[in-house]
């Protein structure tokens, strides 16, 4: 709901904008324009001998900030602010419509009322509000809103994917769409990678540009993303249960646009191996292709080839096979059929997706444009360092550069890619990237883009642990500065049980980098969750809190106070944490950090501070409580939950535990429980079936569990929370 200016200057308001002096008309017009543009603005109301001003702010945070500023600019000298604290009057019919706005305006009366003092007071207040609004509009943008480089946004995107924070990830994507120098195709590739990182396979297959991507030449990693989406959507359930007949039906039912999805590169995952083999079987591929795919499947999982052979045999048993023409003897007068030339054979192999075989054969061809086309096309699609080196040697040995320079733009582009790949790609992987951080040439690591890193195999726990534990503070700081894509690739390592020390090391890196960004904030929240779930030693816990305190101090602002309180709640949620002396120090560290921004704390933040303080046996600082409107009702947004049965679901329980505690304190009649059950359990099924409101924190829930819950809920909705922290849960519930 937005303000109706005609209604505001209607019944109950003696001011008529068209009948006031011209200079006041201009002030009113400017204020109304500011309000329409979601900036701070003030509007006057007169009735009898009394004058009020109403302050409009686009967000609750800005409303609290404006109240604090009005205390300084207007204060008790010219207003009733100390008594009313900007609250609307529920007994005043004029305020009834204003109370329905999403962010209620602030109201104060100008004092004194009697002349001649009132004339001076009214002039002083009007001038003060005009100057205040100009200063607010003219203040430089916060570093939180300042334009960022593409590299900075991509790094934040990596952190958001690692933390499974959909809200921040999509915000990064929108920022890239608006500001980055990326064409439509590259934005589509990036969007598909983002959805894959969030394991949102429905979004991959429903992307608005998917048809365009399928029809064009694309990076290998994008093809693999789409294959994974096909596997998860149509094939995984049958593959896991060995239902081979159902697998054949599933691949036969694939949309036509997805049927040619064949990478021609060695499979690196079960999903890719199964999808490629099923498509090859359905398309009656040659035996050479099928044998290659079976060999690759055996490298991935020893038992997988037998499973796939059963699928092939079933297909051949149930599908009419083409008749084989008998070989007719030839006579001297009857020439034999012309055999296929090596060039034709190589071209056919590439057309069928047999890129490796096509490249091997093309390397034996006579040098020329056709051979160069085959070799460069296959090398770029394979993205294999060893194969790229062979193609580069062929081009150099046969002096094909000048010939390619005079050919098509595509061929020249492929050659430029090959030269760059030879220079940068072959020696880089995640291990080399870390080594680059540890050297004087960290720029080599920083230059790696997502298209390149998506092809790198993540490190296993052992070498990653060794590197993190041996890294110096300087190197950890570099990791904190540029490690978004690295964290996205290695998220599973940090989620593992017993990875508390690794999470502490990355928190150290984020703190030492001094970086202030949304990606750092969501990553900090996620790492704390992982660390506390792994039962850290007291030394690791103490160190983690020290580093986290530094991160909060760097990232604190009026727009991040709720995040800081989320961090406080997470760090203190376990019994061991509550009993540690370090936790008390951390509590005061966070309170001191947010104190300069205390007007930005919302009522649920204060409730959370009270909760933590009570657990630690501490008092809530009076100056924080004093900033809150005396008649504010923090329970109002949640009162509809009275007598409702609510379930909060998340695999990391810190946020749901804290949100449940806050809701119990605000809504005593609520029946609320938390759940971290695995998908398919009878308890989870009962919770999903019986709850009036079921909340799933998607940032910390497996998609299988979300699908299971949705199925059990039937027609009743599931509230999806796309960010970590108790505030995200409370925010979704407050919006009803």
C-alpha cells in the first residue's frame, strides 16, 4: 500500500497544497516526489491551531534512523518527540489509513502551540526538515551500495553458492546483469551455473534462455550442468533403484531439444556417464561409442558398466534392430563401393559427438583448413590440456597460422582460445591456484574465471587440510580476498563432520582480508554453522570467535545490524558455547560493534539480544533498550501464529533453534518445534502432514527433503527461507 496524497491533504488536514505560498508549494512537491521515489520525505498536517509533521521512510531501518535524527534536529525544544516517540495516534481517525502502510510514518507535533512562539517554532522545524532531507539525499553512497567490479561480484557469488544463500546469489546475478560487460550468452551460462550450484535443477531446465543455449556452442561445464539437471529430474530415482526398463522409458520421454545433449568428452560423474550412455543407446550409437562410454563408467564406479550393459541389452531385446544387408560378391565388371575417406570419417565422428576419436584421426590428416577446423573445434569442446597441446603442435609444425588468419572469424577465435588456453590453462587446477596464492604471483590465481574453474576437480579433504593448516596469515588473507569460487567448489569438505578446524582457518582468512561484502557475511554465517556442528575444541571455538568478531567489526553498518545479531545468536546457541568465558567477551564485542547503529536494530533484534543475555546471565545495555519506541509491539507481525502448530526445518539447527525461542517469547500460545530429520523419515512425514505452517530453510536443507516435505504437505504451502540466520526465518513469517 502506498500513500494517497489527495487523502493526506483531505479530511482532517486544513492544508491545501495549491493554496499555500509558492515557496511552500515547492517544498511540498519536493517532499512528495521523494516519498514516491522511496526516499525520506516529510508532510505537514494542520488542524485548528495545531501542526504536525509526518516523516515517511521506505524501510523500517531508515524509519528508526530518522527517529534518531529528529531527536537531534528537532528534539524536545520544538516537538513532543520525547513523549510520543513518533508513534501514530490510534484514536485519531486521520492516522487510521497511515497505520496501514507497510512502514508506518513518524508523527510529531510542533510545540509550543500558542503564538507568537509557535510561529518561530514552525519556521524553525520546517527549515530543519528541509536541510535534513537535503543532507540525507546528498550524502555519498555507502560502500555497501558503491559500484563493484565484475571480479568482486563473482567472488561474492561464489561465497553465496557455497553458503547456499539463494537471496544473495540472485542479488549478485542481478548486479552482473545490470553492470557487467557480459553478453546474453555468457549471462545465460552464468545463470545456469548458479542454479546448478544451488542444486536447483528445475530452474536449470526452466531457464528462459535454455533453448538458445542448447542450440549454440557452449562451454563443456554448461553441458555438464544440463546433463546433471536431466539426471536429477528424470533419471536419478530409477538409476538408484536399478529400474532399467524405467530408465529406457525416461530417456525416450526426454524433450527433443535435450536428446542431442552429448558432450563427447570423458565422463567424470555417474550422472554424466548414465545420461550420455542412455542417449547413445536411444540413438543406436555405434559400438565404438558405447564401448568407450562403458570404459569411462568403469573408471567412475566399478559396478556401473554391468548396470549399463543390462540397459543396452534390454533396449536391443525390446527394439527392432535394423536388418543387415548381406554382402554381395563383386565381379570384375562391378566396382566396389567407394570407401569413406579419413577426412569424412573424422567429420562424421565429430558430428556424432565422438570428439576424442575425431581429434585423434584429424591429427593424422594432411594439413589444411578442414583439418584445422576439426582439430580446433574438438580441442575447444574437449578443453583437455594434453589434447590442446597436441593440436597446438600440429598447427605450429605445419605453419597453419597464416592460413587460419585468412579464414573465418570462428576459426580465428578458436585459434586465439587455443593459444590462451595453452598459456594459462594446462598448468592450472585448484592445487596450482592455491600454490599461486602462496607465491609472489597471486595474480595468476585471482585471474581464474568461473568458466575455467568449473572444469577443475575439487581437492579432497586431506590435501586441503594440509594446505589450510600450513598457510601463513598473509596467504589466508589472500584466500579471504579472492576465495569465493574456491569455497563454492569445496563446500562439501567444510560440511563434513570434523571439519571445525578448517572452518576456523577460512574464518581467519576472511578476517585477515578485511573484506566487507554480502558474500563474506553469508559465508561467515555458514562457516560458524559448520564449525559448531562439528563439536570444536575449546581452542578452535575461542579462535573462531576472535576471528568472527573481527569480521563483524569490518562489516558492521546500519544495514547489517540484524546480520550481526544473527552471528551473535549462532555463536552462542550450543550449551558449550554458553558456558565459555570467551562467549561473554564475544557478546560485549558484538554489542559494542552495533551500538553506533542502535537505531537500526529492529524489535526482534532486541528480543534476540535479551534472549542471549539471559542465557549468559548478563543484562541488556539500557542505551539499546532506550532507543525503542515505548509502544512498539514486536509480537504484532507474529500474532497470527497464536495457537498454530509451526515446524521449522533445517539441517543446521542454530537458526531454527533461535527463531523458535524468539517466537515462543513473543507468542506464548504458539506450538512450535524444530526438525533436522533426514528425508523419508516417519517423523518428518508426520511433522509435514500435521503442521499448520511448515518452514524450510533451503540454504540448509537437501532438495530431496524439500521435495519430500512438499509432497507430504499436499495442497498446503511450504514457507521457503532462502537465507541463513534466524532473522531470515522471522522475516518470512512476519510477511505472513
